[in-house]
C-alpha cells in the first residue's frame, strides 16, 4: 500500500509533520496542547517550544492565540529562557489585555530579573483593569494583590504593602495568606492595635490568619500558641505523598563505636543571629562521636564570613535551596542522617514540609523557633528549664530534653572599638535605657511602661534601633501623647554587627519587650556587660530572655510582674551604685557563666542526641501529642479577642478549663494530659 508524502515525513520526523500542519493552519488548538504537553512531560521542552513558536507564527489571527502565547511562555520559563518568556507574556497581553494569569506571571518573571519596579507596574495594570471584580477574575486579582503586597513588603515599603494586602483580605477574608503578612506588617510599623476589623473582616478571621510567629508577638498564651502551630502546620504542610519516601528505621549505633550522623536544616546558617549562635557549637562538636551535616535552604550568599566558618566546621555542607521539598528530603534520607534538627521552625524561609517526609528516624525542634511545632513529625524539642519548667510541658507536643541555656553565644565574635556616646548620637550625663529588639516586638502596653519609666526619670533617654522615618515618628507621637518629650527617643542607625556590639555597652540598662522578649539580642547585651531587665510570662517567647539573664548569673534582673519591672527600672536610674554592682557582677562572672559555656553545651547536645538515638533503636521514639488541639484552638481564638496581657497561671488555666467544661457539656471531650482530665477535673 502506498504511503502519502505527508505520512512518510511524519514517520521520519514527527516534529516536522506537526510544524507543517501548524504552518498550514491544520493543527487544532486541542491537539497542539496535547502534543506540546506530551513533549514537556517527556522532557523535550525545546521541541514543545518550537511547536508553539511555529503555531503562533502562522495562526496569529486565531482568537485564542493569547492562550498559546501563555503556554509558550511557561515552556520557555521551564527552559530557563526568562527573556523569551517575558516577550511571550507581553505578546499574550497585547492579544488579550485582561488575561490575569499572564499579568501575574509577567510580574513574577520581572521580579526574578530584579526588575522590581516593572513587576509592580505589571501587577498594578491588572489591578486597575479589575477594579470591578467579576467571579472569573476574583482569584487572579487576589493572587495579584498577594504578589504585589509580598514584593512591597520585601522592599520595606510597609505602608503600601499594608494597604495592598488589606484589599486582598477584604476580597477574601477567609483566605489566610494576606492576613498573615498584614498583621506582621502592622506590628513592624508599631501600629496599635495590631488588629483592625471592618464590615467585611472580623477579628476572628484576622486571628485565624496569623502565623505562629506573629501570634508570639501578640499574646502570651502558650496553649493557643501550640494549637495555632498545629493548625498552621496542617494548612502549610497537609498530608504529602509519602509513597516515594519510606520512613527510615534507626540504625544500630549505640555501643558500636560508630559516629552518630546529625543533620541541621536551616536558612540561617549565615550572617544571622542563628548563624552567629551555632558557629562555635559546630566547631566544638566532638567529631569522634558525631558527624555533622549542614543543609542550607536560604538565599545565596557571597563573602559571608559566618557561612564560610560554618562550612569549614561541619563534615558535610549541602545547599538544598534549589531543591523542592521532596527532593531535599530524598537527599537527606540518602545521607542516612540519624538525628535531624529543624533550626527554622515557622520562621522566614523555613522548609517545614521537608520534615513531613520524615527523612530521618528522629526529628528535633531546636534553636530557631520559640515554641512547639505542633506537628506530627517533630518528636523532640530541646529547651532549658527556665523557658520550659516541668509544669509548662503541657504547652508542647514534643518530648522535652533540657540544656542549661537555650541561647548559644559565639565567644569568637568580632567586636569593634567602643565608640563614645557622642559618636553614637547619645547625650552625655543622662541615663540611657535601651532596647535593641525588632519593632514588631513593641506593643502599646510595653511602650506605655517604658514611657512611665521615662516620666519618672527626667534625666534619661530611650535608645531604640531605627525602624524607618514613619515608624520613628509614630513612636515619638505616642511618647508625646503619654507626656514624654519626643526628643527623648533616640534611634540607632543600622550598623555592621561588630560595630553594633561595640556600641551596646554605651547604654545603662536594657528594657525587654513583652510578650516576645529579647533572644540573641539579650545574649549580645549581657556579653557586652549591659544589664537586661525582663519579666517572664508563660510562653516560650516571653520566658527566653529570663533564661539568658539567669544563665549570665544575674537573676535579680528577672522581675515578678509589670509593676516590679517599672519599679526596678526607675530604681536603677535613681541608684546608679546598685546598677554598677550588677555590671561588676556580670563582668566577674562573664567567662565562667553558663551563658558562655559553649563546650558544655556542645557536650550536652551530643548526650541528648545519643539518648534520642537509643530510644529510636529500642522503638521508644515518642509520638507527638496532638490530642484535642482543634478544641483548644477554638477556645483560644475566643479568649484571645479579649486577651489579658499578663496571665496568672492558675487563672489562665481556670479560664481554659471552664471553656472546656462548656464544650464537654455539649459534646464529650476525651481526657488529655493538658488541662482536661474529664468533667470533674
């Protein structure tokens, strides 16, 4: 039987035949997409791109050419041709100016080329076009608002980001993505109250949208913090497909003389508070007992001395930032890691889903996040007894192992020469209160306490980190409203870390924030001899600073409540000798304090890791306790709307138990190890 020339050509080269049909306008759209996507799926993206290009060249009058341009742009992005993708997306939008996904992708492509202003313009064009939203455009408008808000936030244009994200919230208040960032942005701008409702957005919806880290700055409610972490993990991670990820069994190592392989996963193994904290720990790990693998998932770094130091200290450094979560988990599993440490938790650039694939027999929450992960895959948490006393273990889903102090310090940090007060922009002959915590940790109640302290000590100033002109003006206006001259607030400009450390000691007394207190900042202050005054609450974030103060050997700086905090802060300014004695005590104990016993910390961590390994070998690895957390979430979400700043522990528990009893009366609740032991409990 004779074969037609066209059939022969297709047999010899299917691609040539397809392109001929595109040229002859005999290749329908459905078949075009089917062929191109089959080639993409088989890894032949360059051929798929050729087919799209040919079809566009000879079918430009087709009313759906914009869809082909869009698919062509996606294929070009997959090929790494960002420039070509941008051209294709612009052609798509010339053909159909209101094609929402093309606007979104064009903005993303421009952002990836660091053309932030052009990306913002691309998204604003679509927002202007869709001011009157129709149902088919709602999702694209929402996505555009979220991208625009994210980019503006990253550019530190917080006011603009806040306004854009509020539009997204009002469009879909049931979607948490925009609300999560919006509340955080308001906290960073010291806009009080942090939560503001409208006719379209309720307080409950804003609370539901909060991230666990943002909640830590908002309220001292560790039970709700645990429930929030649990809910957040479920939304963020869900139930990934584990079919290609068999759960590794613990290898027998105890008593064999083999080293334990410990992996640390973090985006902060760099010039960052976490990188500073862990550098010396990595250097001091006993390589005869443990083998250290570092998995970096942050942004690329150049000339980063801290990262270079960490890379030199560990046995194996892997950059997993360009791997997706599943591939990163397979890499870790392939390394046969015994103990895997999550050093991010729910912080920026965290890769929480990696741990959901369970790439190691033991997974530990340590150092990066101030609270419980509330996840089904984090089995342990490492903390100290001041942050988590035994009676507070009910606020954590993980099994607790304890160290002496949760804040490692790097004794090798470079410190510049100490400046004069004049060089640092401070007046002489005044008492300098200071707080170098991030602006997001300052709230109205905390600021009011500070102003009460300044009002009672006329010859004093408050030294804060710079937060931008708008934020600084807002705080000065708040000071004036509370009867304190605005010029008594002095803002320290950003400085390289060695210079910032050097200037810390110019202050007289560090005033902590609440409920999210100083962490590494307190370690820096005490290291430089600056006393830190703090008042602990119930949550991890609110107790961390008191742990550092205790480890530095000055427990007299731990206050019993807000009134004691104000009284002591005023007293030290009026009695400089009493403060001088504390400073001398800090100096005397500096090198022998628990805070600086990093060799002891490294040894203790190794002991803990081997204890975890032993439990894994015996089949005793704990299962995270997530019982009743949905109910605790619902109760906490209602309590927090009328929150009390400082909770008496017994009163706090009584409120939860009362609400639990109400729930139980409606529908029986199974007893748990937290606050519900049954109707008579």
